[in-house]
C-alpha cells in the first residue's frame, strides 16, 4: 500500500474562541448573546501539514467533544474520508452521542490537508467549481441594542427596513431573509410587507424556526403570497406539518431543521414535504455529506441553498466551496458573517462585493489562522464563558414551545404576550 499523500494524523487540537457580534441577535428559541462561541479545530499530520476546521456548540465550547475523537484517528490517512466517517460516526455510536457535527469539523480539516498536499481546492476535491463567486442573502434579525456600540435595537417594520437598507448599501445584498418567530406572526407579516414595499426589486424569505402551528403557517403564507418570495422556511415543525403547509400555499417551502441527513431526505421526498433543502456543512456532518445531499436533491428536482448555522471564516470557507460545486444552486446562500465584529482568519476576513463572496483560490479550504486574533478571542472566551443559545437574556424564565405561545412583546406594547409553560 502506497504511503498517504499527506502523511498520517499525528495530532488534533481544539481552541474555543468568542468573537463579538455588532449586536445581540434574537431568534424564536432564544438569542445569540452578543457573541459567537466557536471551536477552532487543527488536525496535523506527521508530514507537518495542518488542516483547519470549525464547530459551534449552541454558545458553548466543543473542545472536549472534538478531542475525544483523537484516539480514534491518530495514524489515520486524512484522505480516507469514507473510512473516517465509519470510524467516528457509525449509526450505533450516534445513538449514544451524535457525532455528525464533530465529524464535520474534523472532515473540514482533512479536506484542507488533502488539498494542500495535492494543490487542489476543497471544491475541486468534490468535483470542481461551477462558479467562482457565491451570492448571499442578508440575514435580518430583530436585535437587542449593544450597550457599548449603540448598534442594534431593531424591532419595528421601519427599523427593520432601515437595517435592510444599511446592509444592502454596505454589502450589496438583493435578497433579504427575516428571522421571524420572535414576535407574534402578524408582526412578521407587517415587517415582510414593509420590506417588499421599500425594496421592490429584492427577493424575500421568512424563517420562524418552526414555531408556528400548521394553521398559523398557512394563514401567514396567504398574507404574504403576493410578495417576491424565494421560499418560506420552516414555518412549522415536522415533515407531516411541512407537507400540509406545502399543499396549501403557492410559496415554495424550505427546511434546514427537519432534513439534515439522507434518511430524512428520502422521507421528505416520499412525503413531498418541502420544495427546497438548505444544506449546512456542519448539520449534515461535513462538506462531502452536504454535497451528496445536494446531488440527491438534483435527482428529485428539489431546490437547494447553502445554510448558515453561525460561522467564522473557517466554516464560511466550507460554505463557499459547497456553493461553488453544487450544480443546482439557484438561491443566494445564508450567512451570519456580516453580523460579526471580527474573525480568526488572516487578511481581516472575507469581503462582500455586490452581495457575493469570492471562492478562495488557495489549495484546501484556502484560509489561514491569524494567531494573534485566535489568542485574543480565546482570552475573551475565558473571560466571558459560554451562553445558552436557547434562552433570551432579557426574558428570564422564558423558554420556547412549539407551537409557540410565548412571543415577545410587540414593539410599543408594555409587556410580553401572556405565556404559560
């Protein structure tokens, strides 16, 4: 057997960092508390090559979970990705500890290593790039105001329109995605209609993260059907519910929550549950798995888009390589990236141009760590610690239910909507 082209894995390292956001981001199940907590993964081979990966953790460190895979992978050839999947993410192991996202972070690093060893980019390892630039949508969140910078605080339709215009002016976005479900559905409808009126050439998306009932979702869809909608994302929870909504609306439906593996995808195809599947390089367990899902969607003529679960530059690179390689990518990708106030990669981070970001040109993922920034943001994590992604810092004792009945107070009202657990 020939020697591995990139050597064998000799070490796996993980560093947790906290990178500030411009302002805290609110969502239907909680909030990002003014920062992202991400775990940066480095895989090194005995040939001296180092690959990069990244993983979230719902506001918490994932260091221990990543490092627990080290005994499984020491001596492994990083190019043997199929074998690595079975080593650490076989179905029985996943019953006890779902390792898909852990696998993704390590797979990113192994693709990075293999690319550096062969001179190929990650998208080339998937089959080649069909585009060298990937378009993105703005990600419009209702935001709490940042006490230090004064940024954020958007809640009303007028404030959300101003926020969308600002993002369009800064980054060139022509598609806007509203993260709904924080306030009662009728408020999201008002915001969507205000966006459509103020930005008539833009396409729109609404994502309440599955907190509406089927009946509420149908009602909302009929109130915005006349707008220039890309799709309605996860309006309710579960494939059966999504299928019922799809039968009763003219807006294409999409999901990133109920279809995150191939078994779920096959069920969604049989049920005709959705029109568009959002592919997340972390949720699907890696760049290869997300690409395979995209190719499967192509067979069944399902639309695809690249999903964002909250990324720094390392994971954004994987999203760009996925977007470059997918033949059936017709929707702008999601990204939280424009909400960040910093990054851990060299060069100051990726830049938008006309609402798009260029695919990296260097081998592998095409990004390098800025060690000073990693150190700075690692110290910030040590100072601030984690946070519970599924809780709202301004609503003590609250937690979400599905369907939700504990919406935040509509702007200008004095108290939250009555809610009982």
